C-alpha cells in the first residue's frame, strides 16, 4: 500500500491525492513513504571584523552611609525618687538619638585623668582643680570621637531610640520667677508608643531645634 509523502498516511491504489492532507500522490519505493526533503536553516554569515556585543554592567546601589555622631547635647536628667536624678548626655546620629548615662565611674575617670595630666604639667593644687573643672565642662566632646556603638556599650544604662519614632519634643519652662536660683525646664520626647521625660537647668530649645527642626520642637 502506498503512503503519503507528506503526512505518511496510507493512500488507496486509485487515489491521486492524500485523503488526509491533500498532497498529490508521489511514487514510493518498496511501499515506504519518502521522507520530506530537509532544508537547513539559513544562518547569517559571521563578520569576523565586528566585535561581539558588550553587556552593560549596572553598578549595585551604594550602601547606606556609615552612622556617625552629629550632635551632642548635655545637661539632661531623669528625675528619681527623693529628689535624686540620673544625668544623661544626648548624642544624635543620622538615624538614632542615644542617651548616655553620666555615671560615677565616668566622674571618677574624669577626676583621675585631669589630675594626672595637671600633675604631669607640674601644676599645684589649684591648677589640678581648674583642670578638673575644665574637664567636667568639656567631657561631652569625647562622644564626637566615638562610634554610636561605642557610646551604647560605654555604660549598661545607655539606650537609643530611632529618630523616625520621634513625633514631637515638648519643652516647658518651670522656673520660679520669684526665685532666680530655681531654673528648670521639662523636656518630653513624644514617640509612637511611649514618652521620655527629662529635666534640665538650661533652656536647650535652640539646640533641640537645630538638631530636630522647629516642626518637631515646641
């Protein structure tokens, strides 16, 4: 029985066309269908003088800038029972506000270091005292030379909050106009889900506005 040269279906002896695909009947050899002729695909000639295309490389996005200390504000305290307070220094970075506790260990370090330096310079009692007072006034500057992680690890009582959490900083003057010696300001950090209350013997409003902006500080 002959077969269609196109689709391979059997063709009747008297059929001139394939009943399946309509291809005209072709003579076959040995009763086997002839395979369709193979036409190789057309391949464009290779130009040896043209360099291969270069894929553009996209540099990865730059990493976030390293966190560093930008502002230091001293003279903050948290009230405790029986009139006691814990003193803090505020260290502000691009991302966080870090509160560093002013501990007795830090005080002892300041006294020891300042007196030793004054003695090495040949200063007497009053010179050592002056050096000690100067060091107490400038001790916050050392935080400018520390990393944020070093500040947090300095004392177990140190802690930080994200600047993005701070919604408002409220500063109120509670000074007694009849007692010039009594000067006190309350500073409240209002955040998403908590508040932090501090007091200070100084009006730090201008410093806070410089750090956080007038829209945050009231």
